[in-house]
C-alpha cells in the first residue's frame, strides 16, 4: 500500500481537527508576510533610524545655525548654575553636575528626534540619586563614595533604557498616564523645595532628605536658628521672582521689545548668582576661621576640567546593594524624558520616536559614566527655554556643551565663592514650575474624576512618604484602573430610532435606555422585532471581560423571552440539580420566543480563545432556554483575525447544531468525555434526535435560505474584473451571518423571523 503526501496531509488534518468547510481565513503566513515584507530593507531602515542626525545634518544651513547658536548659548548659561545646584540635591560635589550637563547636551544631539529637549541633571532624578546614596550608606556605611554610587546608577539605568529602546519596547511607557506623571512630579517638586528650604535659610540639625512634611515642620521649628546664609538665600529667591514678573509685564506692555525682555528674564539665574558670588567674596574673603570655615556656606573648590575621566568603577557588590532602587530610577529616567519630548513635539509640530529617545537617553548615560557623570534626563524648564529661544535643530546642544566647557576650564575659580544658599534659591525657583497649577489639576477632575484621585494619591504619597512610594502608587493605581476598565466595560442592548435628514430618513441603533447625558431623554426607542436581541459590547472581547457578555445576554434573554419548553409539569426527579423550578417555569405568553441574537462587534478590536468559549457558552445556554437553535449574527467585524476566531468557533457559517463545537478551551485533552455525566450526555443526544424530526425546529434552522439570501445580498459592489456591469457580494457568501453593519445584521435577523412565521403558518394550513 502506497502512502502519498496527500494521504499524510489528510490524516494530519483529521488529528488536529482541521475544518473542511473550505472557508478561507487569515493565516499565520499572512501575518508573517505583513511583518516581514522586505527584511533587508527593514534592517537597513532600523540601522539608519538609530542615527537621526543623518536625516538633517546634510541639509544644515546658516539660517538654522543662528537659531541654534542663540538657543544653545542661552540654555548653556542657565545650565551651568542649575547643574551645580542639582548636584547639591544629589549630595554630590558640584563638578559632577557639570559633567552630567556636558555629556547630556553633547551626546543627545547625535541620537535625538526632538529639537527642543535639553538633557542634563534634573531635580527629580537628583533627589532619587540622593536617596539611593543614603540607602546604600545605611546598608554599608563608608564602603562606596557618593560619586561612585551615582555613576553606577547612571551606567545600569542607562544600559536598561538603551536595551528597551533597541528592542523597540518604548510603548511600555504609554501605560503610565499623564495624571500619574503629574502627581508624583508635583509631590517630588514639593519634596525638593522643602529639602532646599533649610539651606536657603541656613538651618541645620536635621535630615533634609526625610519626608516632605517632616522637613517642613523641622524647618519651622528651626526658624530661630537661622544663620547669615538667609541674607543671601532669601534675597536671591525674591529677586528671581521679581525679575521674571517684571520682564513678563514689560514684555506685554512693549510687544516690540518682548524678545529682549525674554532674554533678560532667561539670564536672571546667572545674574543673581554673579551678584551674590561677588557679594559673598567681598563678605567672606578675609573671614576664614582656624578650621577653614567661612561665616556663610560657600561652594568652595570646584576642580578644573574633567578630573574623573576614565573607565568607571562598577562594583558588582554595589549593584547588588542598590538593585532594589534601580526600578524607580529607571522609570524616572525614561518617563520624565518621554513626557517632555512628546509635549514639545506636539506643541511645535513634529513627532518624536519614543524608542529612539530611549536610545538617546541610554547612550547618554552609559557614555556619561566615562566622565564620572550621574544620571541625566530631559529637563522641562531648560527644554522650554531652548524652544522659546528659537532652536532649529538638536545641534543647539553642541553650543550648550561649549558653554559648559568654558565654565569647567575658565570659571571654576569664581565658582569657589558661590553661596550655597543662592543655589538653593535657584533650585526652589526652578522646581516650582513642576508643581501642577490649580487650573491644571481641575482639568484632571473635569476630564476624569478617578484620574484626579490617582493624581492626588501620587502627590500625597510622595509628600508624606518617599518619591519611590509615590511613583509606585501612581503606576499601580493607573494599571489597576486600566484593568478594571478592561474587565468591567460597558455593554448596551440596542433598539431603533428613525432619524430624518434632508427629507430622507434612516434607522440608527441606540441603547434601549438612552443616557440623558448623551441623548434627548424624550426620544422613543423602538426595540427590534420580537425574538431578536441586539447587543453592543464596547471593548475588546478578552478573557478578563468575556464572562460579562455571557451573563448580560443570558440574563436579558431570560427576562425578555419565554422558555421554549413548558417545565411546569416536569417532576422534581427529572429536573437538573441546579433547576429547582419556580416562577420561571410559568410561560408568559406575552413574551416572544427567542429567534436570533445580533452582536455588534464595531467596538471589538481583539478576541481570544476565552472570548470564543464565552460565546459558545452563551449559545448553549440560550438554546437550552429557547429549546431550539438560535441564529447568531455578527456586525462590523474589524479584523480578519476576529473573523477567523469566530469561524473556528462555528459562528457565521449556518452549520447545524449537531456539528458545532461545544468547547474550544478544554481543561484536559478529553475534556468533554472526562467530565460530562451520563445523564447529561443522554439528554443532549435525545434533544438532538428530537430536534431533527421537529418541523418547527427545522424551519428555524440557521441555514434557512431566507436568512442566507438576506445577508449575502445586503451589499454588492461593481466588479470591474468580471465586466463593466457585473456586481459581486461585498462579503463572503459562505459566511452568511457576518454582516457589514448593524443595520444589515438586524434586517437579516428580522427577515429570518418573518420567514419562519410564514413557514410555520403554511405547515399548519397544509395540515
């Protein structure tokens, strides 16, 4: 006996239960073909996309250069004092802030897809680094220095973010919504401001890295211990706000000179630092005591140039000690930058590539460790400044780097006399812009009150606990809300409303009970024909929510239709154990028999195995209730994969019930045979045999010609390939219960009801 390839294929199909209905559905080959249409071109595009500078560097011109020079130098002047101030937040020497600033603005321009974002030390990341340093010091006192810990955090987090970008996993950031980001950013800003307030006033004697409320209370208690530093810090903070307010007012009053006033406002940080540095030098230059201390706290020695250039010292034991702190540092590193870059891209008319931005951040931080830098990411205040200053390309960062180089090699001796109280004033002034305004917060409440609660929770936890707890609270609350919305979506049973437009009328389908917030509450909604149920599910049909459809449809069917079999005379011993009988045994003749269920899939973008099983369970339950086969019509299927899944579940084909699958997600290999009791199996077999001989059931069969013809002739199109006047059905005629829209599906279902009524009447008259 010769075994051919065809025989083997046939046997293989029998083993796996391959359907023989001959209906073409989308396959994995189609998916692979769409994913990899041209692998070589995709690889080339991927490699080119890693260096966005190649797309604009060749077109660079003098017009762009002028804007980049102005923006870069402007940002650089702000970046120098800010980076030294943020290093103070991170409890690191000032030069490490300058190192991070230089590497950030220099490297980022090579990989950036945003012309406005400025990379460097930021307040929230600096606060996180200080908390990590404190955490490691508490576990291993004096083993590792603060700069080594900061550099290690930059290397590990940068490497993680780089991997996320290279693997194109930037979409993970989208799981954290804007209110969650704003919540912990506001809390972090308050935390930073409270931590710098003692330095502004010269108050010492307590931990400034404790919870925000503790620092604020201790600051109030220590007001009587203020030192001379307050004479530098308070005027600095007041001056910063006065200069900004005055420049804004003058710019509005004299629009022709608004740009000059803008740059005057920009230079307020540098102006205040220069003035107070001169004042501090005049006051303290001859007042050093025997221990080498001055009457006020000044920055003192800032090493000239890159003193820590070289291979970073990455200790595996240190990585183990700070491993628990890495997730929050990584989240801040990527989240803050992506949020900022998206905002500026949206405002200024371009679109960033989140994955490429993550690559830029990753490369910046990993290379930064060679210079001794600590983690750097996008700064909102400096990015806004770069945008307003007229940056034309990411090359503006090169000129910011030039300013930092000049500061490192030419101004370090002047940095010696900078009062730290003035740096605290710069920090408080900068982070105040990170606090959400009342208008901003109220917009959260108006759009989504529950997201306002998430914002409030993130902010309060950050203020009363730590920034780490605030971030985790915001993220977990956001993910919980997402899962709840997925698991508990809305669904509506639909009815008809006839609307008129330009002397024409048509039917639209709306909820049977319209929401007064959406529609005129006085609108009369008419239900579909008796025995037809129309249901719209407003979410993807997935395992967390699929049981809701089953419960909703089955309960509605039992409430709105009568039972197909009279159970009032059935004895207790013949009843299923879970059907004690009662009021539902009484057949209400005013209620119709169930004939068809129409499911509107216009909002369903995905369906999984559990969803198909839920539909099968629904079909089984309603047919058991109606004691007859029920038509299932599907409208507006969005994806060929949804169509494939429905066909696999036996829907849309008009297949007799005896040939339909009862389960597509069995627990065991022989699930049906293993768990079904003999009485249940016997009952199902008797029902099938009885129905095959029943005239009424035969008339109601889903394969009736009326339903089939109604569905396949709903929509046709002119088929030019067949001839100039030839038409063809728009949908596959072998799936008569899949419809183009809800109106076509309901018409098909109602025509089936009408044809059955006519057939029953003709049979009765014949008898």
